C-alpha cells in the first residue's frame, strides 16, 4: 500500500501538497513530520526497541515511531506507530510533547507517555526484533556505545535533557513561568555583553539586548536574549570554540539561519541565549525589529502581554510559542511595513549554511 505524507514548511505548517514515500523529486526546503514515543514507567525505566533486520538502520536501538501519514496529526501518528510496533495502546491526550528536532527533510517530534496500566509489549516482528526496559539514565550511554539507530545521535543530543526532566517530574508537563520585569535583567545583559565582546574581539561588530527581558515593564521568562552582529568574514554558526570559555554551547535543536548558543547553570536551567547574525542580516533581523516595535508602541506591548500571559497560564513550552505566533507575526508585519520592508514569516529554521532569512526565534 502506498504511504503518503503531508509536505510541510519549516514551522510544520501545511503547504497543501502531499508526497508518496519512495518517489523521487522531494521538494527542496520542505519537510514531513516524523514522530517518536518514549514510553516510561514509574520506576524510571523507558522502553527501547531494536529495529528488525529487514528495515533501514537494521539492528539499531531506538524509541518506537515513524512518519505521520497525510491528514494525520502528530499525536495521532505517535499513537498509531506505538500501537503498530509494540501493541501498546494509548490515547492522544495521554501524550506529552517534549521537543522537535529538524533534520534535512523531516521535523522529528518526541512524545513521552506513561506505560498503560495492565499492558504488555507484543512487538510486531516486521518492525521490532527485540525490546527492553532501560533505566532512563542509561539512554545516553546507549547512544555513546554506538548501537542506537543512526538518526538517534543528534536527536538525543537535542531532546533527551528535556525528556529526562519530564520523566523525573513524574510525567508532569513543563509550564512556562513568566516573571515580573526586573531592572537587574539589564544589568545582567550589560555584564554578559562585556564578556562576549572580550571573547569574540573584532569578530563582533555590535551587541544588543533582545527578547522579553529587554522590554521595561513586560513580564518575561528569566532568560537573557542577546544578539550579536559578526564581522563579514566571520561565520555566525562557528563561534563555539571562541565561546567555550564563557560557558556557552551551541544549541542544536534544529537547523537555523543564524548561530544560537546557550548558557546554563549547574542545575541545567538556561540563563542566557546568544543569537549570532551575519553582518548582512542585521538591519532586517526580526528579533531587533520586534523589540523596537515593543519599545516604541505601548499598544503593541499590551497586545503582546495579553496573549503571552494567557498562553503561559495554560500551556507547555511548545503550545506557548504556538499561541504567541500570530500576534508576533502581526506586530512584525506592522514594524516591517513602517520601515518599507516586505513581510516575512516569523520563523527562522532553514537549511544550514543559508544566512539570509530574518527570524524571530528568541522573542
């Protein structure tokens, strides 16, 4: 039977076209949705399965999953794949979305779900040759041993810390916590900017405070977002070695059109996000335009505050971002129009190596 996929854009939005698996001519710059499910128990173990010998990446260990079919939501696809591969039957509303990793032509969503009561794993021989319950803390060691299916190395690097946090919390989804604006955020930014200039030297042409913490009076997540404009001969995606001594590491949750580096506390809580832009991106950088819109237009702040606070009260991180997207796009469109700039999508993930599309990641 033919397997058809929905073709989506970098943000997961429908393009209105489908693609048959196995055909040639995949549309460049497009994606399809892949889902995977981490089933966990109260004792902290998770279900891992070994791919059948007849499948691509034969004998590799992984979490159950596969491609979403045309017309199928991510959660519905996750439930179907889990049922087909292991016979475990869960409802879509039992799933918790953990994160998304962007590959060359796929958006990979990781879900977590508690093992259904009274269930038994009965693997489909055509899909799974072996399975086991593994302490969640040992998943990284499994990845390091080289026995995971090839795609799982980068996926785990990007998404497993968030998965572990959810498992340790007993499966409770993360809720976005906004804090009242603090004057200390600007002081923190100034201190961090000095450190970054010292580390990057003449490779950086400008440093600015962006994101919610840059807007006086606006509630925000207590994470300082910083934008830097790098010199013409500097690659914004290759600053990792220069930033290592400052505690920043490159963020690899997907392909972006600019460099993203994060700094965390010893307990894993993120404190700073650095966005590095090519010199010719700077004037049309959406983060800067959005910040300027909020700094100059009190009604824009009110519109944005209403949406983000409502979303934060009822959402996890993914739903929070999705809920803000419409108002962010509207405000960006207004600011860009005022400057005589064309409207662009409020999304920055694209093929690695292309540094031209403005973005809003980090707002």
